[in-house]
C-alpha cells in the first residue's frame, strides 16, 4: 500500500509531513487531503485561503495540489468566474508570501555568513531550521 505525505504551503516555511499515511489509492489520498484542508481552515477561512496542501505518493512524486480557496465553502456564493478570479488572487498571494519568506531567509543566511567570516557570533537556527543552508563552508573547522 502506498504512503501518501501531505505538505502544507502557507506562504512561509513549509510544514512537511515526515510520517505519511498508508492509503489504498490516489482517490482515497485526494479525499483525505480535502478533509485535511477543510479541517485546517475550519473557522478561519479568510486567513487560510492562500494556503495549499501538496500530496506526494511515496514521498517523491507530487500527485495533487489542493489550493484552500478551491475547497473553501464560504466562497460558494460567488459567481463561477469571480470565484476563479479569487482563486488566482489567493494563489498569487501565496507565491508572493513565499518569495518574501525566501528573501528573509537569504538575508538571515547572508548576515550569519558575514558574522561567521568575521569570527563573530551568529544565529545558527531559526524555528529548527539551519540559518546557513550549506554546512560545507570553506574556512570552517
């Protein structure tokens, strides 16, 4: 039975599913992912509409993307063309947030590299993630 993992993309650091779930097929994985998305956004739809849940089979092949705006029942009152426009807007918001997050990560990494090159103390991790992504830096050790 294949293992399906579900990674949340919320515009910042991605939440990765390390364990996964054994499900009989892709159809069940899709239904499960929709349930997870509904549960994550329940009661806070406006704050989570730009999120997306990526579904992977055997941790390698992405088989589905579930944009939260596409399963948000609170948008059901919109005309289909307006809803489609809103879904595009929320996807762009997520992409913009991801770019901003990556820029901040790069700035922190650059600051840490400069501090390390000068023999100064620097932040090693942030929320469990290494600040300097490449541990193999010349001059260390």
